[in-house]
C-alpha cells in the first residue's frame, strides 16, 4: 500500500523508525480495544475535520506526535480514514520485511501457549530460513469454528491443517464422487 511504503521511507530517512513503529502499534492497540473508536475513525458519515479533531484529542492522551500524527492527518484529509487499520498493518509488514522478519497469522480453536507459539515459530523458521527469513513473528488468533488443528497464513500463502478444512475437503470429494 502506498501510504505504508511512504511512511516507512520517510521514517527511515529521518531515523524515526523505532518511534513510528511504537506509535503505530499503540494506535493499532487502541483500534483493537475499542470498536467505538474504530467506528468513529472509519465512519463515512463524519466529515474529515471532525475525525481530525477527534484524533488530535486522542494523540495527546496516547502520546502520539510528530511524524505519526502528521501521517494520520494526511490519510484522513485525503479521505482514506477507513483504510487506517489496513495501512497500519501494511506499515508493520513492510517494517518486518525490512528486518527479515515474517509475520505468521496462526488461527487455532483455543489460545496458544507460549510453548506452542515457540514450537510453531521454530518449525516455520526451519522451513523458511533458506528464503532469507531471520525471524518468525507469531500473530495468534482464536476461532472456535476451526474445531481443532491450526491454520497458518504467511503473506498470501495459507496452510490449512484444521479439522474444519479437512472436513470441507472430504465433503467436496464425496460430492464429486456422488456426481460421477
């Protein structure tokens, strides 16, 4: 995404990557913790200046300043406020990629323990080290509908080892055999 790449380049040029990363993660946490705030930011019904004023009030409380604050202002003024959550994640992905890190979104039926996260990261590290990956960052998600097993998404690649996925494949095979 253009905005994420532009922010990464600007922060890098100014030597502010650690600060901008911290502020983006902080803002991402605020979005994740408050559905109301997310609705406010992404509402197409609110005028841009209203969203900017709301953000300014939040920036003071969340200690977000400088480049990150300017960045959010530009995004909102350009009518792209609804894309802020996606832009933040894209920025963090670009940053991780620049460090040789890969974010693996791991979805399981139950919360993963630290030991399980470490085992998954280690297994992925072994299989991806030949591709220049230096570190695997596990981003866990819980979805009871997967029933068991886990699903791992790295970029556009999806590895489905869930019971739900296996049942769906079995169902497709049975339907294909029935039609034949």
